[in-house]
């Protein structure tokens, strides 16, 4: 594995674990589920702006993944889409870059 691919996979794992630690901690401390967490994303203008920023980035990443997969036929890279929407852009983007930079046989 190249150094670049190693960096991408480390960032994907970090991008999955670190945000989830905060999400789970918030839900435990406030005894809310996913609904309470989503409500917190819109508690003020700063968090609402960040939520929209990440939503638009996730949509742009999804469009890019779909466009590239349709050309490259790298179907396994589609895993980046659910990773992006279920975990976050911080996981989905480096995961897709990891999948995209695999050696071609």
C-alpha cells in the first residue's frame, strides 16, 4: 500500500471514530436519540450553517462518486456514499479517495 493510500484510510477511520465519539457522548449526556442530535444541529445560526455546509459537501461528494463510478466501473467505491450520509463527510471523502487510488490490474 502506498503512503498516500495509507493516509487516506487512516483519515477515513479517524473521520468515522472521532465524530461518533462526540455524537454518542452528546446523546448519552442528554438522554436523546438521533432525533435529539439532529435537533441540536439547528440550535443556532452557527450550527445550522455548519449543518448546511456539510450537507452540501455530502451531496457534491455523492454526485462526484456516482459520476466517477459510472466511468471507472469501480462499483466497490459506492460504499463511500452510505459512509458519507451515515457517518459523515470526514469519513466518506477519504474512504472514496482510498478506494479510487487502488492499483489497477
